[in-house]
């Protein structure tokens, strides 16, 4: 199940988001407008939803959260952007990575209480 919103996910929503992979939730976050689309099988599905809602490609970054380890990663094929000097599936810019992780913690604050 895919849920897209601009406020933190509830425990019930996190449970629904984990249906695809059980212990992992894929996320794409607009780090500028602080909107998160989560729960897809592939990041591009979340990315497409946010683009349709008006997000700019340059503001969208993908990753996910490991529910067992409560660990955030910033690994997604949508992050490969040679034109923006991101030649890896990992977010390479430290400031963008920091913002992505900060916003992820906001959306999944239920896990970090």
C-alpha cells in the first residue's frame, strides 16, 4: 500500500506500509516541501506520485527504513543523477543526505520514540 502525505505516519499506517516487504519500507521524499510517499515496491512508483503532485525532480530523493534495525538508508536507483553530480544510488551530498534523514525521522517518529 502506498501512502503519500505531509505529516508523520501513524502506527497503523506504518503497519500498512510494511505489507510490501514486512521489515522494510521504501520511501521517496520531497526534501523541499516535506512530503513523503512510501510503501511502493519500487521507488519510481512513489517518485511518479510526487511528480504528479507538483514536486521538482531535483527535490526528490529515495531510500527507506529498516523496521527491525530502525535504520534509515538513502539507497535508490532514482538517486542516480549525473547531471546533479550524484553518480551513485546513495545520496552523496552530505547536506542533502542529512536533510533526507531528518525528514525521514519526522515521518517515522513513531519508530524513534
